[in-house]
C-alpha cells in the first residue's frame, strides 16, 4: 500500500505550498512584490538546487551550504537581486552562480541566460557582451574581464563586501566604467573567488 504522503503527487503539492509560503512570508513582507519576480519564484523549484539532504530545508529564510565553500543565499537575497536587475525579454544576462538557481529564476523572467560558476567568472578574460550581470554572492572586487562583458548602458546587481559587511549593490556601465552603488545591508554569502588582493600593513 502506498501512503499518500510518500507519493510523488504529495511531494509536488508540498513543494508548491512551501514556495507559496516563502513568497507570502519572506518576499512580500520585505517589499519584493513585482509580479514577474514572484511568478518566477513560484515556478522554479528551489529544492532542486540544494543537496538532497537539505531539500526539506530549501525554503527556510537563511542561506544553505552547497559544499566547496559556497552557499545558496536566502530567498530574500535572490528576491532583491531580481527586483533591482529586473531580467526581461530581450536581455542577454550573465549570471554568476554556484548553484544555478538565480539563473533559472532570471530565465523564467524571460532573459536569455548564460551561467558561469564563480571560479570561471573570476578568471574570465573575454566573451560576448551582455546587458545584465547578476552575481549570486558578495564580492570584494569586480574583475576587469567580467566587467568588460557588460554592454554600455548595461546593468549589474551583486553583493559587495565593505569592512566585513555585505550589502546589495547596483551599477550601470557608462563611458566604459562601472560604479557600484550600495543599496542596503543584507546578509549575502561571500564569494571568495572575488576577494581583493591582500595588502601589507605595518
């Protein structure tokens, strides 16, 4: 006899309910209300982007370890990244992510997405131009090779590390330069691949 709670349909129903609860109790109450962003969250199963042992915790409001020093940020972090970047049809988006979840959300919103893991993105030297860069973590520096891929007028949303504090930041490319403007303090897992060179101090 198959128990209802163990059936695939029950698991699917439970996952859908968990996604709706995440949207209502974590995103909407924190001013993530754009319909396109919320629809993407509702459509993409977050549990598919975490290790099997953590799938029951996929929708909690904190970062989850992925291994190799990386973490999946809390849902609110992804909600804020998408709300600021607003991927849409016509966007060529480059998403730097250790999990692929943010890339799946951006694709669900209509962007044409290229995904790079942090190590590859940090050492990238060239590639096609994109209109949007989303970085799924906090960085100390933006490598020149990655910055060069952003088209003039293109936008970038990432986390930044300033004096040990992580913040959400937004920027546009103008005159060939990118200036990142910190927007709000928020807990974002740090991507060590984007650490600034260490300086000697006396």
